[in-house]
């Protein structure tokens, strides 16, 4: 009796599904959105409240009052950051 190999064909089937439904492009968009948020928008306690982009570029940020801002959604609403109202 022939036994089934549970790993046979999975990569090929996964590639066909990705190609059929465009999952690779969707993942690329999500990763780019997260990269932008992570490097350019968020502040980080370990680097004095600066974003990684600001720290690497030598830019400084000032303290803001959050009541003067509304929240902007990032990464399909996974993260929210204040923006000028």
C-alpha cells in the first residue's frame, strides 16, 4: 500500500495559490507599510523618543501636546500615531 508523503507538493501548491490570489503582492505591501511605520513614524524609548530615521539622520523632535492631534492609522489600523488636527 502506498503511503502519502505530507510534504510532497506543498511548495508547488503554495506558489499556485500565491500566484492565483496575489498574496505575495499583498504581503509586500504590508511589509512596506510596517517598514515605513517602524523606521519613519514611531518613536522609541531607548533612543530618547526619536524614530530610528531621526536618530540615524541627526534630526531632533520636540515635545507635543496630544490634545492638539488626532490619531492616524498605520499598517491597516494595527498602529495609530498622532497627527495634527
